[in-house]
C-alpha cells in the first residue's frame, strides 16, 4: 500500500515556526495562532512540541516565562483530546499516565505526557516524542533536571511500547518524530558529537549554564538502538533543531563498527541558513509497506524561499 506525506502532515518543529518568520514571545497568542494554522490544513496534521515552545521561553527575549508552565499550557491547549489537528482529524493513542512534570518550575506537579502520540497507517506505526533541542532541558536559562528525568523516562517507555505494538507481522516499519537533534555519531552538524559505540556525548553543551550531567540523550539513544536492532525492520527518526536538511544512517551497533542499515535519520529543513538566505522548505515521505525500504524521501523546494545566486 502506498501513501505520502500529503495524506498526513507531521511537524517536528515548534509552534513559533507555524505562526511567523519573526520570533514572537511565548505568550498565549503564540499557541492560539499555531492552532488556527494547523487546523487550516486539509489533511490530518500531527505536531510535536519544540524548544521554542517551552524550554526557550525562560529567555528574556522570549518574554521570560516559566518554561514548565508554558509546557503545561501547551498540553492543555493543544493536546486536550485524542485527535490530531487539521480539517479531517484522526484519532490517536495518547500517553495518558502522569509520568511527566507540569505546573511550573517553582511548583511542579505530576502530569500526563499527552503530547506523546501514536497512530498506524498503511502498515507503518508512527509516534511522536517530546525530545527537545540543545540538551533536552539540561542546559540554558531555567533548565530543570527533575523535569528532564521524568520526561526522559516517559519518552523511553513510549518508544519501547511503540516497538512492542509494531511487533505484529503486518507492520512493515516505524517512524518516530521529535524536535531535538540528539546527535548520533562523531560527525554531526550543530549537534552533540557522540562515541558511536557507547553513544556518550563527547562535545560540550550548546548553551550554558548546564546541569552537572548535561547529556540529555544518551539513555534514550541506547534504548532506541537496542530496539532498532531487535526490530530488524526499517525505522526512520525524524527531527528538526539543527535546521540542516539531511538523510543518513548515522547509528552504529554496540561495537561502534557496524552500521545499522535499518535505521535512517531524516532532519527537516529550517530557517537557520548562513547569510541572508532562507532554507524553509519541506520533505515529502513516500511510504510503501510492500517495499524492503518502506520509506522514500523527496525534498520539496518552495520557489518563494529560494535565494537568487548571481552568475559570476
């Protein structure tokens, strides 16, 4: 069975990218405008939070909000039920257990990670994960190690449950969608560098101050790799964050010597290009569960966003 991204729109960016080219503050208006834009889409639309939505909201230029309060608000406003966005929403599975933290950084409470979603279409299981850029809320203004610990455990549980659900013979592959770029190898662009065998971070945090142990991804990556090897079928991991379009196979086995050919990383475009150029484009994913690869990728260039290069 063939399907395409046109049949379901998934976004691994932030609500800020959905409302304006200039970065607004993290006021309620940001989420209101994003919801309106998501619901203009004809196809079912899926969204996972990004760092501009909440972890970066502590920064003075973003309004100096309490980041955890912003995440709680986003959960209540954008993820209040079990349906996707768009004019023709579809029902999704939701991580309803109160495994995450919400409330505020000063008064945290247990809260369900309702932004983590899962759905199955055409023999492929899709799942979103609330994994954030930079160092997953372990660095930067207002970082919160307790919040990270709870959410990281919830993400690992949701990811492992997704592999379990995809264990049926009729499932051909899995696609995970998150915002943060965890880095996978010794060769990365604007992301943590990692030991390919241990997956331990070997570069420093991308912002400071930072928690004593600022690697917000290793535990998740180790579990993901174990599941990918056991699953044996195609797994695509979609993320944004570094704003650098690429499709590669960056994950190695536990020896650090053998590449996992059934694992593909897709990083989407982003407005982070050097100079005055813009790089806001999108990627179409063609899905055919009858093929060995299952997923095929087509970058889609928006003519209005092309920079004109003068002829020498």
